[in-house]
C-alpha cells in the first residue's frame, strides 16, 4: 500500500511560488487499479512523479508498506513508470529495451532471454524483438514500454497518460489490455489520465483532482452517480445542475433525497441526461422542446422549463414523434440524483458542459 | 513528516561541480581579462589613468579605434547583404550552383582564417600574377590591395558565410503556408518579399550584422597581412606589445577592442534575439520551390556565380601556388614546396596537432559537463556558467591572448612559455562551442528517457553511461570536431602565447607570408586543409545513424 500523507509541493519560479499540490492525503490499496483523474495542470503528473521519486515534496511524507520512501532515490524504489512519450531508448533494440531492467539487476543472460521472450509473446512483440523502437508503430512502442516495466514483476506500476498519443481505436484496445494485465499480475497500478471514460472503464478506485487538491475519491460508480461537487459531476460527463431556486419553482422536495446530512440550502442537484425520462403522466413536469439531436442509440433533447435548460438522453424510438416547440412531459427520480456543492466556476469545463451541446 | 528541499538527491554533487566549473572559468577566462584592465590602470605611482591619457594624446588609440569600427560596420553591412541575397535565392528558388555556396561555407570553416588574404596578394599584389601579366602591361595600373579596400573585400568574402547560414536557417523556418497565404490574398512576389519575408528576417539581419561586426573587429590575420597604413586595434595592440614592449599601451587598445564587441554581443543576445518571430525549432511543411525563369534565372544565377567565383578562384590560387615551381614565372608542377615547407615546419605541425589533441577533449569534457548541469540539474549558479561561456564568444582572440600573457607570467600560475598556456587558452576558448553543440543535442532528448531508465532501477552512473552518453554522441562528435578544427586554425589569441619551444603551424604560415614565401605558405595551407578534411570525414564514421 502506498500512502500519501499531507503532501504539498510548491514550485518556485523567479519571483512567485506556485502550489502544484496542497495537503494531499491518499491511500493506494495494494493490487488495485487507481486512477488520478483531472483537468490538465491540476497536479496529477506532479503527484505521480513524487511517488516515482523524480520530485520531492515540499512538506509531507510518502509511505510504502508503512515505511517512508522519501529517502530512497527513484532507482531504489522499484516503481517502473510508463510515459506518454513511451521514452524507449532509441539506440537499443526492442529486446535490449525490454531487457534493460533485468540487465541493471545483473540477471544471468539465459534468464534474461527467457523472460524477454516470454513477455514479448504475451504482448505480441515476438517478431519485433530485433527492431529499433523507431521502426515500430505508436501502439507497438507503448507495448514495449509496458513489457519493459512488467518484466520486473513490480509491486507498483506508474502510468502517466500512456495512451494519449494513440488514436482512439487503439486507445480502447490497449486500455483493455493494460487492465487485464493488471488483473493477471496483480500489481498496484497508479494511472494518470484526463480522460474520464478511460478512468471509469479501467479503475477500481478513482481520485478526482482539481487545482492541486483532491476533490473526491471512490469507485467509478460512486464518482459518476454520487458526485459531491459540481466540478466532479461536470468533469465525469454531461450533467444538469439544478439550483434550489429552480427546484422550488417546480415544487421538488429535497426531503425525497435520502442522503441529506447537512443543510441543503447551498446545494444544487445533479441529474445526468440519461436519468431524465419522458412521461405522459399527469404529474410529469412540462418543458418546451428546444432542440433534438440524433446520436444513434439515443436521442438528445434540450428542454426548457422556467428559464432552465435541461438535457435529456432518451431511447431513440421514444423520440421519433417529437418536434421542436412541443410541450413535453418528463420526470426524474430523486433517488437517482446527487446533491452537489457548488465549486468555483471553472472556465475550462464550462464550455463543454453548456446544456445545448 | 519529512521536510526536504526540492533538489533531487543524485544531482546534488552538481552543486560542487558547478562551483568547480565557475572557478575554472574565473581563472582561465575572466582573470586574464581582468589582468588587462589591471595593467592599464597600474602606473609607476601605483594607480592612475596615465596610460589612457597617453594613448589619447598620442592618437595611438583614437585612429585605430575609428578605423576598426569603420571597417566592422562596412564589412557587417556588405557581408550581411551578400549572405542575405544568396540565402534568399537558394532558400526560395531552385537554383543551379547552390551547392557552390555550401562548398564555400565548408572551405571557410576548415581554412586558416587569413588564407584568402594570401591568395589576394598572390593575384593582385605588387608581384601578383594578375598585376604583373595583365594589369600593368595593359592598363599600366597596379591595384592598391593593402589598406581599407583590400580588407573590406577579403573580410566580406570570408564572413558572408555567417550571414548566409543564419539567414538560410531563418528562411527555412518560415512556413511556406505564410507565403501561399500572401499570394492567395493577391500579393505579388515582390510585395510578399517586402511585406512578409523581409520583416520576418529583420531580427536575423541585425544578428548577422552584429556578429560579423564582431568577427571583423576581432580579425587579426587578415589585417596583419593586408592593413598597410590602415591601422586597426587588433594589430596595433599586438605590435605595441610584441614590437614596442608596451604592455600597458597594448592593453588599453585591447580594452578599446573588447568594449564594442561586448556591447554588440549584448545587444544581439538580449535585445535583438528577443524580437525574433521565427522559432528556429519550427517544422514548416515542405513546399516545392519554384524554378526561376528567363531573365530572373539569369540574374539570380549570375549573382551566385559572381559571388562564388572570385572566392573559388582565391582558393584555387592557393592550391596552384602550392604546386607550381615559381608563382608568376615557372608554372611546372612540383611537390617541392610541400616537401620543403613540411620539413621546415614539422615541429610546428606536430605541436599544433598535439596541442589541439589535448585541448579539444578538454573543451569537450568541460562542455559536456556544463551542458548537463545547465539542462539537467537545479544547481544554483548554473546561469552564470551559461552567461559566462556565451560572453566569451564576444571576446576577440587578441584580447584573450594579451590577457593570458599578463595573467600567467607569474606565480602561482606561471604558465608562460609552456605547452599548458596554449592548451588552456584553446580549451577555454573553444569550450562554448562544445557546450553549445552538446546542449543543442541534449535539448532534443526527452528527459523521460532518463527517468524511464531510473524507474527501471538504473542508478545515476548507469543512466549517464548507457543512456545519456550514447544519445548525445552526435553532439559530442560534432562538438569535438568543431573544437579541434578551431584549435588547429586559431591564430589571433595564440600568437601571443607561442614560444620557442612550442610553436604552432598557423603562426608559421604567417611567418612565411611576412617573409614573402607565399608558395610555402600556400603549401602548408593546402596540407592543413587536407588533413582537417580527412579528420572530419573520419569522425563521420563514428556518427550514429539516424534514429528518429
Ligand atoms: N518543474 C516545474 N516547475 C514549475 N512548475 C511546474 C513544474 N512542474 C509542474 N509545474 C506546474 O504544476 C502544475 C501541475 O502540473 P502537472 O502535475 O504536470 O499537471 P497535470 O499532469 O495534471 O496536467 C502546472 O500548473 C505546472 O505548470
Ligand atoms: Mg500531466
């Protein structure tokens, strides 16, 4: 288990000092897949590099299995890292790249060969072993980087956006591969990404970060369906944020929410587009259909009610007869919504979350 | 809770190394220059400005100062212009003869810096072959090559390469899309040139002017041979010290030479380069260069030929001079000059190669260490190393040479007359070249390569030996070659520190020129250039193949 205790990291530039991480406390359980998720510049890489030993915290401590590892240099920690840029050694063959860590450990060359061939087989690299990295495609290069780390049978493996340079099809393919390798080998993965889909599909445990702080941690489901802040709700996907004023206009009762444990006045409600359902019932809310967009398996409707725009994703068949300008009945279930604290307005993410996509 | 500084542990020795490097730079670069300053304000009475007063009154300062600046500005403008025009046509059009210019830039790098002057004398001097067999009989006219005009001609031809290389790289980093955008807006080629290309290259033009201005001011070999009655600072300070034994007077002139050079360099480095719009790292999309047609083609290639032919004929003159029996009289082929001059200068040849063979590796090792410190450590004071090494680019060789004889002629560092004063001078003079070469290479290497190796368990020594060194090998090889060639062809600084027991080949060539043994001078130049070419070609064998 890796524990981050009260870690702060300041970067001093010429005049100012910039706090890239502030008072981080985290636990990474052994053998599980953890992701650090957050917008670019929020400090994910810095945190990962602290664990790897490429940076030192300004204050705080980092423990591995209960012992502080701050005094260990990165090559003594034994946490291999996989980089976005692959970072393969261009002057060595694929074989030598994969063998590097074993050679460092003075493994007998017979064993090196056996291990390299074994792992190359597993990652479909056998026919490329004697090429130079530049002769491989991006996906193959990243497989070599994986093999180079996996061959050491590490307890902990670190990833810094390893798939960002690949095209989207390959990205999906490799993320499944990484996840199944992690399950097979049982290493602890700490995986940095800014892609919420990647985070949700791969992880056991997600850490959402913003501005150098941890916003929320939990399983992908908890993070997605029970966000605690507006920021987390918005970062993980499209969402309708409904203010208390508006809710009172539609006589929505906060009492229906079974997880209130504090003053609801400052809270808004987050409802995902797929949690809004069309309804013909008497009690249904009535909104005007502003826009209709066919997405394939679903249809996205933009509705308006009391100056509030709402986005709803409904099954395509249900939306066939609907035309813009119509009054439409819809409902959402209090149990499926989440109470969220407002967070500082974050310009970067406002734009992509405008209700009328 | 642990509280640590933000320094990575394995780099901590870098602080010590940084101080060591700074100390070395202080002793071998800044102390000599300080010694010059000191000698100018030391009088018999102790401290005073007598030497300055005397220099001003006797007019021995003012006139060479004016001449040097005048020459520097003239050559700066002309050479920049020539380089600009050639670079423009070869960058934006397909032009026959473009390879000639590349050949010339190579020749100018590997030849002793005053070789063109020798050729000029062989052609147009009083006994010159063209003067004697053509100009005098037909026009009853002998051109006056000694003085301002001869110097302007030779320095322009020698230094336009600086401007050509600089502007070529600027032009090649201008994205052709910009030009196509301009044409598509209806601008003609002429308009596009004045509205787009010219403004974008303005900072490079200024840079080129300032750098050539410095080169011209610092030039020693050409003025020594050609200046005649047109006195310039570099030669005057040399004559004052070696001819009149007036060290303080020479030092005053050296300072007068140093200041405009430093000023020009500071303006270039910290003002002009900040204004550059074109990023030299940009990767412009390739676009077909149009073929010039008709009159334009004739004029443009005429221009290239018109510039290149005179220079080529000057180089050929030296080549012929080395192999014909009596220049201007008997033109039978002979190896006599080669054999004789080699016999006479064997010692100097060996010394030159020995000294460069020691000093270039020192430049390389120190440059490599400095580059690693600059780019891979957080040691404080590293900016000082960079600034210090950059500024030495601007210090004329004459100034360094005078500084060395002043600084190292006494205990505790009595080096005068030894091999080591020459080695130290060349090693530190060429350190910035090696540093820049390694640094440019290191800048292209993703640091995550080293981090990757460390996360796989490799310690600092292993990372250095197995990852960093192989990856910067091209930079190391070119840095070494550059430093070596510069050492072999150096003249302005080392002429002060050579001695009876340690002499250098370039000094011997100058000696032959002064005693009018031009055939021997040519012969040595040819041998030297051949050896350097062989050497450079063989280092290419060690160059790793392209990996990206
Ligand atoms: N070495 C450094 N010096 C100064 N600032 C840094 C350094 N490394 C990171 N930062 C700053 O810290 C912040 C977090 O960076 P990073 O951890 O790389 O973000 P992320 O990986 O989440 O995109 C950024 O604002 C970045 O500019
Ligand atoms: Mg990052």
